[in-house]
C-alpha cells in the first residue's frame, strides 16, 4: 500500500503526540501521585464533620482583606452555600468531600479544582471585581449534580 510522504509524517506526529500525552499522565500518576491541588493533606471522608476545620465550615478572616474559606461538598450541595466578601478580598479555599468526587469551579475565574473524598483541595483567588460569583460542581456526582452550586457575593 502506498502512503503519501506527508501522510506518513502526520501519522508519525500523531502517534508521537499520543506517546507524549501518555507519558505526561504516567508521570503525573506514578511519579507525582496524582492528587487534587493541595499540600497532599488527607482526611477521613467519613469523619469530615468531626475534623477541624471542617467541623465548622465557613469564612474566617486571617489578614487584611484576606480570608480562609472552609467548605464541604456533598451530594448535592456546598456548605456554606452563600458567602459575602468585600471587593479585593484574597480568599484561600479549603474544600473537601463527604462522599463522592465533586468539582469546584468558580465561573468567570481560573478557579477549577477536583474535590476528591479523602483529600483536601486548596486554591487561592483574589476577587478584584464586585458581583455575584457562581460556584458549581463540574464533576458528575449523581442525580442532583445539576443543582449543586453555591454563591460568593463580592461587595463594593
Ligand atoms: Cu457534585 Cu456534581
């Protein structure tokens, strides 16, 4: 069978890219212990409600317009599900799951992490623009997945 020279190059290039992607996934999974963004903090998912700081989820002021927001996620909600912060606030999110894998995405920002039971996911974001931000679950977690959401209200 005759294969055109350019066709061969593209086949090689395509095959090569597949190998590169597989290598990236392998390094992530085996060398870096694939996990959600955090300091590799773990938690017993069955005891989230008894484990500090998740026994008291909520907003805590830790500095000058700087906050720590401890959140739990479960089918099919986040706790707390509404938080108010002033404009310019820097928020350190700490999120964990009490049951299955959830997503934690803040629409309109770069915040998008997986929330895996047994792990504590951390992410930081500074809210420079006032408005209402939607936090949504972007990992399919069951029949009520589409209603799993929370809000951050950034006030002037
Ligand atoms: Cu939680 Cu989808």
